[in-house]
């Protein structure tokens, strides 16, 4: 447990250097099979020793010596920020992203850059130019994506915590498949400065961890306004870890029958429903039906927006300043989105797809507003199906896109959402998603914590 480890380091019972050394050993032994880490930080030990010195001076930060793996689309000084693409395979970060700066300032040690779907386009980790990642919790199956390496690194014990980024489910989907916790913060809660984003109006950086405490801790460090990202808000960042101790009683939990319809594997819905009932009875709370009538349009709404925003954000990869020209070096899914985004952006289509998607996005946002007038949080499955076998050759992109039916709505609405394990089906981990109104991360994490202790 992260909390105990942190205490041990702060008390001097475990040095940051030994902590990092242990992880480097696991990476060396397991990574050739799992392929979660693309590049190890060569200076990780030196950085850990530095943290040990500051601990001795009684200047231990909140992360004092914990090892953090970073999704390869977040800039870290002198690390390879490849976005798991040949386009940027030789590109090294020239500065620390806001989140990295904050992690280092609190004594976190960057252990390495994590594998991912190329440019975050995918739900399985299979579109990485550097090979798929295995799922340590269900070997032979995909770990989910696009933050595939971040989740797998946590699940395989290669780091204490990891950073992912979530545009439509990329933190929550792999957290669910790997049986760990993860949070997509509200839009504007975490600075995106230094993130090579897939879609600027939807994406947020967030934590992945083996327990809810770890996610709360990392959230405490990375959240908050930044001068470098105008979309961040001046909103207080409470001590999320401290508030985990508060109980979550007398809550109204929303569950929607619309979720059942969207669930291809009904066993997943049943599991989530059972967990919600157990939560309600153990925490003196009620389950209410929430009506989210446009949620079935989430995927169709999301993709035109992502295609257009991705097309726009990739124009800088023209082969002059950063790596190779993206169209010459990228894989199939990235190319599909670039060409699709280009087509949708053409003047003669103006308004037909992008603006229509924006209009439906508004409807979904209103759906959530109305639901949160009735309930405190919503609970749903994370993915409608279990993770497929690696190399299962999902050739129809629509099937791959369907993985995100439950996660995309939170990005469209800008609310916060997190995942916590809720048992296994056929030996494969199944997660449960909690969604809370924008900027109510404190409530979100508290409810996640309570679910962590719910036995079904
Ligand atoms: N799977 C979704 C997509 O391919 C989400 C990706 C993400 O959240 N980065 O767009």
C-alpha cells in the first residue's frame, strides 16, 4: 500500500534509492515480456539519492521517493517523448511539463516513459509503434489503452504511481482491465502544459495507482491552476488524501438502465450493479435511476471532435521541427484520424459534422447536469466488454471505438470520473466507474475509496 510505503520512506526505514533500485530490477526482469516501459530514466537512481538527501534535511515532499512512470506523450526533460510513434522516436523533451515539475518538486522520481497507443489513438495499446503491452493481471490480453504502459507498469509492480492522459477513457479503460485505480480529473483541473494532446477540448492528465490513496496523493500534487495553461481554474485543491478518511454515507447513487443496454457483456453490468447495492447497504445510501438519454450518442459525437482537433494539433509534425512528417511515419489509426479530420475540416462541410457534434455534446452535458440534480454520483461499468486477446485483430475500428462507450461521456461533459476494481469475471479484472460533477474530485475519491472496501 502506497500510504505505508510513504511512511516507511519518510521514517528512513526504506531509502528512496532502494525503492527505485527495486523497481529497476523488476523492470529489467519483467519488461521484456510486458513491454510497459519504453525508456528507463538513466538518472533515476541519482534523482532518488537526491531525494534521500532532502529527506535527511527534513524536506521530504508529498511523494518523497515514490517512483512515477510517465505516459510517453508528456514532456519530461531529457526523456524520450516519443508518443509511441516513429514520428517522434528520436525526440527528447526539452522541458518538464507542469505535472512533471510538480512531481519533482514533491520528491517524486521519474522512473521511465510508458508505452501507449500511438499518439493516444486507441483503446488497447496495440497501436504503439514499439509493440503491444501485455496485461499483467490477465496475461495474453490487452491491458487497455491508450495509457496501456502506465497501467501495466503499475499492475506489474514496476513503479508506485503512473501518469496517464484521458481523452475518452485512456486512463479509466486500462485501469479497469489491469485491476487498478485511475482518475480522469475534471476539464481544467490539471495543467496540460507539456502534453502532446490528442484532443485539446477533452483531454486531461491523471493518475493511475494500485489503490485509491495513490491516485488521491498524485491528484493532490498535479491539480491546480497554472500560468502556462489558460484552461486551468483558480479552484482550491483540498487534501484529497486527508478527506479519504471521511465516510461516504447518505449518498444518492445514480445508476441508469441506459448503461445496461450499452453493455455488450451483461455480466459486467450485473457486477457493477451488485457492487452498487453492496455500497448502498454498507454506507446507508440509496440507489436511484438516472436518465441519461443521449449517452448512446457519445461515440458518434466524440470522434468527429477528436478527428478535427487531432488533425489540427498534428500539423506541427511536418518533419521540420519535430521528428518526421507524421503522415510518412505513423500507423494506420493515426493516419485514419488525420485524413478524417482533414476531410471534416474542409470548408464545404463546415457545420455539418463538427458543429453538429458540438451541439450533441451540449445535450450530453445537460443530461449530466440534470442527473446530478438528483444524485450525488453516478456509477457505471467502465467498458462494455472484457479485454480481448493481444493480436485478436480487431480490424473494424468501430469495435475498438466501442470500448469507450461508458468513458467518453465524462470527457464530453467535462466532469470528473474514476475507476476502482470490482472483482473478476473469468479471472479477468473488471472495474467500476464513479462519475461526479465537475471539480468534485474530493467526493469522487471518497466514494472510490468506499467502493474499494466493498466486497461483492
Ligand atoms: N480510445 C479513445 C480514442 O481512441 C480514447 C483515447 C484517449 O483517451 N486518449 O480516442
